[in-house]
C-alpha cells in the first residue's frame, strides 16, 4: 500500500546521517527506514553505508536520503538530521547538519551536547532504556522510534510493520522489538514541538 506523504516535509532532498559504534545497529536502523520509504511511498530513497576499519569499535555511519525526485548524490555534508549514538559520532558529524536541523543523541553515553544554538537537540537515553527492556541490542529500534515519532517522516504503522517483517524471524524477539519501537515513538512524540511532523 502506498501512503500519501506531505511533500512539505521534504525540501527537495532530505538527508539523514546515522552514526555510532560498530555493533549499535546503525546500519540496520538506516536500512529499516529505507525499506519503509521504498515499500510504502513513491519517494526516492538511497542508503549509503560506511564500513571498513570503523566497523568494529570505531564510528560506523550511514547516509539516508529521501526525496520526491531523483536523488543527485547519496552522501552530503549538509544533512537535515543527525542521529548520533555516541560522543565520537556527534563530534564528527554535527558540523555537517544544516542550520535549523535536528540532532538526536543517545544521552546515555553522550555527555557533551553541541554548542551550536541553531540546532534542535533531542536527547534520549536509549542505551539505558534498552537495558531496562532486557537487551541493549534494541537501542537502535528505540532511537528509530524516537526519530519517527518526532519527525513524522512516515506513518508509524508503516515503520512498525517493516520492523516486525524484517526482524520477525525469531519469535521471542518480536515483542521486544515492537515494545522498543513503541517506547521510542512515545518519547519522540513527547519531545516534538507543536507543528512538527504528524502522528501516524
């Protein structure tokens, strides 16, 4: 099923940088968002990962671009949003976020927020929340929920269905992934200023 997306949410091209330590599920988070866009809208979407020496222990990152026309380049130094799951990622990429952009940070391990006053900062302790839920591995699903709940980039049901469809092979993890996404959605909605995005 295709959903009608408010084109006002996209200024030609919307770029999102997702970054964190290798093992935090950064790539999966980016892929899930791309699957949701591809499967449910007529928008163009690209996914560009960075692997190599950074894959284990260092900073792993990916770029997601969403647009209502052909995307010119999959990588940018002028992102609309940044999701930083650790301090090195925030320090590395915050300068690549445009004025008025939004930075989502994992406040469990990010202790130093950006000094820039032209950014919206959404801080959520996703590592702590994931541990409380029983598995640190779902921190990326919580953060994806925060992002969707805050931005309204896609209908929530679309992303939920993709998560359960792609991660539903292990039955005992279905409930945890769904709960993690719902927790993130709730937090994202709570932090969303009036007029930003839309509930799905």
